[in-house]
């Protein structure tokens, strides 16, 4: 591949998992150019960022895709959650093989160094000389130099876990394999690093890796909130099997895998609270949200099953489902065809038919996460401004 692009999407709080399916669809669109090679959410470093790596066989393909993205009313399909977007073009270090998609981590460190002017060529030469020895400590997935903005390099290193990262970096320096001889001479003090995790709530390997990273970094897990979701506006007759499976993979498989792999660490930590985001769509009949309602119904049932199992096994873990009505979020804005057009939610008690604010749901989630809700488990907590109790 001759060219690469790293897109950095800054999103609203907790929106990375929601945006991921839309980003994949955008990159695979009928007019799209290039190949999606990596999709990560930052975990250490700048937070609430999604990093998208794409490769292009020709420079013209990169330019065409850049124009498609910039002119789109919904770039990366993520406009409902998008706060900021940067697009950076790169060429590979000539000695590096083309980047291939696959599972290499599951921990990835993405580093960017701004260089002094004239530093690109000597930096490439220094890295080429040093990498045969350095790669014995840990592999280098990608190394690029920028084609726009200030002169800089970006490199991506996969690791099995954070401990391996620390060991590889420390040993390579102590034993003289790194940094490249003469390489630091061309560096400025402008350096950035982010630890990122692959984005796919339906991937079991990534859930396992995430729980391992949580235990390594924090030593325990007290609260799990499963909040990924995607809305498909289609009734059963208009829903394809592929669409149905996609919605289920995100909201059913994702919740199943999250709970399954969080439970051992949470039990080991002495207990905790699992909060699964369902919907009034699991209670009421919404023809236009067929797949969404089916998935949220499964979340409701799974939560009750998990709650009973934890009691029977003596785990000090509670599990509840939350069922919001219409909440003024980017996803609801997109479903109603008003991307980026937020309603103002009044203060105080809300009139019938008024959507809620995200803070309304957040307050309930905080309560369920706290010990003050110790007597609540297996419950389905409806937060909908009275929608489900009205006779019409």
C-alpha cells in the first residue's frame, strides 16, 4: 500500500462502541476507497477518541476518499456522536511491509513524534538499522511519516498486555537495542502516546483482553455498564437477515460477552453491579424498531437470569436492566432524522411526551452502581416519563 490515513474521531462520552458499526459501514460503502485496517478506542491517553486506520493502493484513492469524507453530511456514519474529526495522511517507512488487518494485540500503543525540519529521511534510516534487533522484544505493526501538517512520524506497536509493553520497552532500552542511534537527535519535545483497544463489542477475544487490561490497570472491577446500541428503522418485513444479525451481534452478543467475561473478575473483586441498558422497546410494540426491540427484549431476559444465577451461586453481584424511553441523545436525533439538532430539555418535572435528558438516565445508573441500591437486583427499571403506564 502506498498511502495510509489515520482518522481521529473525538466523540461524546461513552459513544465509541455505538459509533463503531457505523464507521465499518462507512468504510465499506459502495463509493468507498481503500481498506479498513484498524479501529480502536483510546483507553489511556486522550479519552473519548476513536482511531481509524485505512490503507490505499494509490495516492489518488486516498485523495478521493478524503473528499468523500469531508463532503459527507455524516462522516464515518458517526455524526450523531462526533465532537471533533482530524484526518492525517501518511506514507509508510519504505522498509516496512504493508499493514495487514488482523488480531495482533490486543493492546495497541499508537505514538506520534513531531520531528525537526529535515528529520524524516535520517529518522527512517535510523529506524531501518535498529528494527531488526528491536523487533526481537516486540513487533512493530506500522511506521509512517506524515504527508500533511508538521513533519512527524506515527508508529503502532501491538502487545499482549500492558506488562509486556513495559518489559519490552524497558529491556530494549537497558540492553541498548532502542532508541535508534541518532534517531532522538531529530525529535522535538512534541510527542503523544495513546493506549488503544480494538473496537468490537461482539468480539469475545476483545472482551477477554479488555477484562485483562482492567485487572492489570485497576486490580478490580466493581461496575459494568453495557450500553452499546444501534437503531435500525425497519419493521419485520423490511428487515433482512443480515441486518437482524448485525443488530443482535451488537446488543445481544455484546451484552452476553460483557457479562460473561466481567463476572469472574467482579466476583474475584468481592462483588459489584452489572447494569444492562435495555429500552421501553422491550416492553412496548414498536413495529418500526423490530430488530432493536427484539435485541432489547433479550437484554431484559438475560439480566434477570444473571441476577438469579448470582444469588444462587453466592456471588455478591447484582444485575439489573434499565429501560429508557425517548432520551435526547445523538442516536435518537439520527433515528428522527435531525442529526445535530438537539432539543432543549426543560428543568423540573417534564410534561407528557417530553424526552428525557441523558443526565436523567445517568443518575439512575449511578444509583444502581452504588451500594444504596443493594436491595435491587433482577429488576427492570423503566425511566420514560410515564409512557408505558398510559392507556393510549
